[in-house]
């Protein structure tokens, strides 16, 4: 283990951010999306205990980046293997008659290394596979540049979703002709064997991969976080100017350049215009879901700021801040950290009666140790549970800091507190956050191409300084 990477008490510090798979939570949330939002929380009180998910099989170390989703090590089943072409040889177009079916049963496209897409993109490797699309790394034979191509599943729903993502990216990119706003560039789109394909600029890896590589369980260098924070806020401000809510910000959807100098926000598949936002308690990946979303309140750009706050905590500590197992548990861990939700918010919530009684007391769902049944337990919060509040959870990072480091730490804690205000109206806005000392004291500008004039720490300095140690 790298000497810089100190061990941490997992129970006290929270779930490791490096090993978290948000796709799993998305699958768990989706079946209840239409159903559970209208049910009483006691409806499952006698349900059978949930079976734990099987542990994921260990993966081999890889140098390849993962842009949008986890790698799929066994993408070709033994009895369902398509034609393979040596990607090192000249790429060529493959006639549709070569296979009876170019799609898997779930609608994903069969990836063949060496296939030439749209007459110019030579597929090198699949780099990601999610619920709705497959992502490949390819070389543009016209420019010799590396690109990422998102190949949507072949069905009408995914086609329309891809078109919506295109519309949002075109809107954001066109309003940023000099590429200064840290939003992924959509280069072009095309159809391939019935699949909508989106071509993006190629970046190295996402922030979760960065945590795995440089900050597992301890976080990355605060100076790098300063730079990335500024860039995220510039992206948020740009999205707000264009009236776009991302609605799924998390480390997995923030890409990092190969030299670690800058980030770019990607994956606008669930984005929406402010005026078109629909109330749903399952919008945004669960650990990054703002309380107003869970409660069925009207929401705005503040949900993205909340998600950024959760992301910054992970970058700083290497741990997940709110790792609730469902929406009820999310409200519990949020209130344990941030204090009780204000009554005035609960009154405005369409789903308040799922979680609170007439006296505004929160009812947590817990599994009875004797019967295994779910039961309700009233819980009273004030300013948060000691040891689980934000300052306490960040205190380990402040040990053995010098005066300069402590000043930076204090500024970070204050910014995070403002990002994670329970009341969305009191949550800090991007414009104000850019003036915050943690961000404004970076003394770093940006070039016209959107990259920092002075780079954040190079790869070897992305590690958190060894002077910052954890207890336990």
C-alpha cells in the first residue's frame, strides 16, 4: 500500500467511495419508481428480509479508463460470441448480413473490436456498459484523435432519451464556443445498425477511478480539490444560465483529463429543463439525492449543488457521506449528519406522510432483530448526532495539519456546510460559491481552451499529503 494512503475506520468514516457501484442502487430503486412513491411505509412491515446481494467478482487491474459505467469483463457469452476482428489491423465496416442479430436480448449492441463505425471510427475496446448504453473507445481515422462513442440500446425509449441528451449537450456546447465551462463536448452523432451513437471527446477516467487510483479511503490532495471545485461550479453556473438541471451528478459522471488538470461533467441522460422538471422521489443516484427530491417537493438547481457537495466530501475523505439503503434510510442518515429537516419544508412535501407523523417526528424503518420484519421507530433529531455531524466526520482530516493546511480545511468545511443546507433556498448558489474562500483563494485562472493555466498537482501529487493522517 502506498505510504500516503492511511487506513480508516470504515464503520466511523462511512462506505468507501472508491468501490461504490451506483448502477446497483439504480437497479434497486427502479422497480419501485412508479409503485413505492404512493405506498404507506408500513406496507412492507411484514415483508421478508431482503437477501444480501452477492459480492461482485474481483476484477483484474486495468489501465483503461471507464468513462460512463463499469467495465463488463465477460461481454461475450460462450454460446453467443460475435465475430471478432483484430483491432490492431486496419479497421473495416462490417456488413449487417454477417450476423443474424447484432444486438443482445437486452438491446445492447454487440461490440466488435476493429469494426469501423460510420466510415471513420475504428473501435478499439468497450470501456463501459450501463443499463441504457454501451460505451466504446475508438480512434477517429480522419483526425487520429481518440473519442468515446456512446451506443444507445436499440429501442424507442432509448432513442428518445439519446435525442434528449443530444439536445441538452448541443444547448450547453453552443453557448460555450470557447470550451471554458467544463462540460463534455458532443462532437457529432450518427445511426449504426439501428442504434443512436453519440461521439464525445475522449477523456482519461472519471473521479471515482481517480479516487481508486490516488485516494482510496483517504481522499485526494486538497489543492487538486480546490481546482476541481472551481471547475464544477463554473459548469453548474453555465447549466443554470442555460436553465439545465443535470439531475445525476456524482463522481462517475465527472471526467478527468489524462494530465489531471481539469474535469468535465458528462452524462446528461437524465437532465431536464427547470420548467420541465417532474416530481419523482427517485431522481438522482441515491447517495447524491437531495432531501427535497425524496420528499416530493418542487425542486430547482439546488439539487445539483447538493450532489456536488456529496461528491466533494468523497474527494476529500475517500468515503461516502450519505449511504442510505433506501429513501427512508437516506432521510435518517441525512438528519443524523445535518440535523432535523425544518417543519416548513415537511409541510410543503407531497410525500411527508411516508416519513413523518402529524407532530413532524421522523419514523425510521428498521428490521426487527428477532422477527426480521420491518418496523417503524420514531427518531428525534436536533443539530445532528454527535460523531456523525459534518464537522466531526471531517475532523480526522485536520489532524497534524500546519496553519496553512488548517486554514484550507476550515474553508472547505464551511463551503461543504453551505452546499449541504437542508433548505434548498438557503443552499449556496454557484455564483456565490465561486466567491467562497476555498475556491477564490486558489489563485488559478483558466486558459481560453478551458484548461487551468496552472495545473493542479500532477498525478504523483494527487495523493493526499502524508502529513494528513487518520485515526483508527
